[in-house]
C-alpha cells in the first residue's frame, strides 16, 4: 500500500498575554477544517498550533499579575487547550516556545545563521511597538503620524499605540539582502500568498525597500539566549516563526526527528491573520533562504472579524472599550459548537474582513441547519423508519445506476466541493453541499412519499424515493464533516454507518451507491432545534 502524502498545516502560535478570543478561535477552526478535509482526501496530516510565550509584552503581563513569566504562561495555556477541545479542534501537536525542543532549535538556527554570513552585530536606535513586537523606522513612524494628522506623536503605524524608543546593542539579520530574491519568489510562485489580492500588499512592501532586522535584545531577559553572545536574547519573531520547523524535527539530533523533518518540511500551508502577513511572507522566507531551507508552499492570510452595529448597520472593530466584544462562550451558548463552527466557516468570507452579529448567526443557523439540513435528516429518517419497519429500504440490484434528480445532481459533487475547499473557499464549498440539501427537500415535496406509501402497487417507487433521500443525506454528511464533525458522525450513525464516520477517500465515500440497505434507522432528536432567542 502506497504511503499517504504528507500535508503539514499550521496556525500561528498565539500570544499568552490574553485569553483566547473570537479571532484566535476563528483562525484555529479555519485551519482545523482544512486539516479534516485533507485527512478525508487521503493525506497524512500534521496539524500544528501552539503558544508564543517569549518577549517583552509577555514579561510585562506577568509582572502586572505578580507572577514570573513562566508562571504566567503556565496559567494561560490551559485556557487555549480547553477551548480548542471544546471547539473540536483536531490538532496533532501543540508547541510552546518555552519547551526545550524550541530552545534547542532556535539556538541551532543562530549557529546556522552565523555560518550563513547574514548576521552582524551593531546597535539599534529606533522605535519599537511592544504590543505588536515590531520595529519601525523613523520614516515609517513619521509617515503614519502625518496620516493620522498627529505629527510627532510617535504612534505605531499598525495598531496606533505609543511606541517605545529603543537603544541597545543588537544582532542584525541582513533582511535587505533578500529583496530581489523575495520579489523573484512572488513572480515565480504567485500563489505563495493567498488570497491573491494579499500578494499585492506583500510585493509592494518589499519593492519599497527592506531594512535589516534587529534580531536580539539586551534590555530584558525573557527569551531564548543567543548561544554565542551572553546577555542577548532572541527577538520574539526570530523565535516564534521557527516553531513550524521545530515541531517537525528541525535541528534535532536523533534519526527519527531527521526523518520526520525530511518528510514533513516544507509545510503546505501556514494560516495567519492579515496583521502578521509581513512576518510570514517577508521575514520568514528570507530566514529560510539564508539557511538554505525549503520554503512553505502557501501562506493563507484571513481577514478580521468585525461587529455589525445593529443601530447604524456599520461594521465596527471589536473591542472591550466599545462594549461590543463577543466571547467564544457566548456564541457556543447560542449556536452550540457545531453551529458555531458552521457559521464562522460557511457565512464568513475568509480572505477579507467580515462583519458578524448575533442576529445573522441565528438567521444562518435557522435557515441552513434547522430548516434545511436538520429538517431533511429528520423527515427522511422518520419516513424510512415509518415505511420500512425501522430500517433503510432493501435496495434492488443496480439501484445506484438509475438516473434521477438527486442522483444526477450528486454526480461529481466531491470534485466541485474539493476544488473550493482546496482554496479555502469554504462558503463556496458549503454552497455545493447545500444545493443538494435544498434539492432533496424539494424532492420530498415533489415526490410526496406519504401519498405514494398509501398505494401498495407503488412500493418500488417508495423505495426509490426514500433511498435517494438517504443516499443524498449520506453524501452531504461526509461533505459537511470537516465543518461539523460530531453532527455528521451522528447522522451516519443513525443510518447504521458509523464505520464511515472517518474516511480517507472522500471521492469514493461520496460516490452514489454507498447506502446500506435493510439496516436499522434511528430517528433521534432534532439535530439542530430551531432558535428563537428574541434578539
């Protein structure tokens, strides 16, 4: 049997200075759906997430809470792990930058960087944003301040918060030496940055000129020490970005780790927020070029979640100060975990910013899950149980070849769906599935099985109707599984198909004709009870 191809996908590692919020959960589910889809398509998936625990702002947060930095990190990590478990995140690894494997890999990187000739020692005198962990030139700061009509305010060009003046000895990475190679990368691999329109932002930034990057700090000590220069610790991004390679064995000494690295690297996809696209699409590939390592295939940058103001209708940035911040627990309480996952994956355009609201959540849940998908499952399984003695119909030989409305629509459905999933066009993939769901609901009304059941002479016709409905449901359950794994497994179980809950050949699983005939059907409770929250 041929070895499954590797598919390595990552989230960014999240800062421990605050509890997980809607945005971090969104990014993580976005990655989880792709990981689940790729497993179903026959890949040997490694799905990595984790925590970024070093840096000045982590040290400051720990001090505010009267803890050591490590103690502070240890209190925050369970918040993320617990939420990921609740949201059905299927990660294979969870890395923390305070782990010994990361310290070893980062110090190994320092040695390789020194050998590369792209490091030099100097002094840094410039502006630094602690919340963003980002350096800015005088020109960048002046331009941003003038754009805000606040010249001389020294505010972060990205987040608008006050900058700190940093003067310290530092090691520098010759990022400027990679401008032409990065531009060539973007030309040769135009899909390196996804969605496509994000490439323009990256290309423009690089074409505007690159400054060498300060990659060590001496004004605090919460970081991985530079192995050849006492008193210097690693700049947080030089540490954090390496986690992707650390998790697959970079720099490790044992043979198994080297084999893992050879198999897993380069990663197929880094999923990140648009705010850190420059680190992943400029600094990270330059670092890899410097040490002669392969580059990841793709970086997918998603947009931000905003909140739709119910009074003005305008989208607003989510923040505690505005009083419009939404916690993951609030959405779970309203929609349940499966509804939560469905809404954020299937009603949000992942490349761009998207405005969300509780009203819209409830509308999507009721329309798609309660009234369409859940209703279809309930009606079809109830009729099968009622008309066929608690079982699925006994299927005649060759039934799967008979043309029909649902049979015909299901032809090629996996290919249409996969083409969208591979681009992380989850809304488009959902539309492919819901087309069959809606067609099946219309088919019930058009075929009127309750009337057909009254005529014994039409028993064969009734069998065809119910089996077509159940087969459509079976296929849709497979296609919805990356979004809603628990409810999809429940649907299959109700048709005595629990053995199909996890597949590694999705196209074969979605081929028309896989329904089991004459097996028990469980009606069960409503999968998605209709909501009426009064919002």
